[in-house]
C-alpha cells in the first residue's frame, strides 16, 4: 500500500501542475534544507541500506524489512524480515538496463516491468525502496510530491531537533492543503542534515512510517 502522498502523486495526468521548485519562486522554508543531502546521496558510487516499512507497504498491521543495494542505474531490493519473523513471501526486485525483475525465493524470474511503467503509473519499486531510492533513481514520487497540482498549497516547515525512533533528528514537515483537507508528511534527517532517517504520516488515525538505517555508502 502506498502512502497517501504517494497516492496523491498518482493523480490522473493532464491536470495543471504548479511550477517546479526553483530559485525564482518564493523560498518555501525547509525545501532547500533537503537539497544538499539529496545531492550528496546522488554523488555516491554505491549505497546499501535497510528500509523498514510500517503500514505504507504490504500488510499495514506488520513491519516489513528490506535490504537495498544501489549503484548508478541499478538496484536490488531483498526482503529480510517480516514483523520480526523470517522474510515474507515478497519478491526480490532487481533492476538493470531499465528493467525491473521480480524474483521468487528460489531465484526464478516471476515478472518483469519497465523501470518507468509510463506517464500514468509509478513503479512498485519506488514504494518498496522508499524515498531514498526514489532520490537515487530520480523516481516520479518525489517530483510529483514537490510539484503539486493547481489549487494545492504546499509548504515546508523545519520543526527543529527531536528524537525519532531513539535517534536524534531534525524534522521537516511537508504540508499539502486544498480546501479543508490538509496532509502532513514528516521527513526526519540527521542533525547534520547528511542522512535520511525516515518519514512518517498519519492517515485516518493510523500511523505509517518508513525508517532507513545501517547505511554503507561507497563514496
């Protein structure tokens, strides 16, 4: 299950879009705080990390852990745990040559799809790899989240130091507001602003979060 903001990104195409964030637009507090970190990640030659999903992918009642390996233009997403139990029966995703293959636990290819499934769709790999992989692979989710449709007011707010999942963090809140509907999406980064720790939002009273940990970068 995609997060609500990811679902917002899947809105039907053809509707007018707000201009992309540029220096010529009024500064939206907090948006610029993320850019150096994003560029740092994209400058790496490789990165391995663990992503833990709670409610935003798969069964909303359980946590799913996956190990992600990324190098320019390719990645692997391997299930490694399910609510503290052995890996779930989720396929391993392997991307090369702009094709994403789903592998069974035995290593058999069960399905293949284009890395970019077309203008109307977002690949499942974006949800499973999380925001970090979206940044690394220039996925659609972040672009659509930061270029909301006409009539949606978007703001970023830096809330400062906090503790998230027992880790010192700085919280940046992205807010989308239209009419009486307001969606808040929290992004937690390290105090130095050089590492993505996680994201969180509440949908219909249910907390959904994604945590990133155990990074092994290849400079």
